[in-house]
C-alpha cells in the first residue's frame, strides 16, 4: 500500500482549523502538530499511487490557510523484527 509523509505549513492562527480538515480526509493514518520548519506532519495511505497523488494534489493542497506542502512518497518500507 503506497504511503506518503506530508509536511505542511499553514497560517498559524488557523492551525487547528487545518488540522480538523486534514483529519477528515480519506487515507489519513496519523497527523501531528510540529514546532520548527513545518507546522503539521501527516501520514497518508492509499490503495494506489494515483489515489495518493490525487489526495495530496486535490484535497490536501486545497485546504484553506495552507501555504505550502512537501510530500515525501515512500517507495519501499522495511518492517523491523523485534
């Protein structure tokens, strides 16, 4: 299953509104507020790469008050054994 980590900057006065909108999107696995170079981190899973790209391009980037988005698409993941 394709996944992406999305780094988001937004207008700080509207961070909670942006977080609320993000949590309603399909495929959102986890989200966190950040302090530093980015304001929000989102982990996103979709069935196909095309769905992943559409969610980022047509849904995440269209949320009001978001000023920039950096998407890191994972091409392969390795599970660690305990």
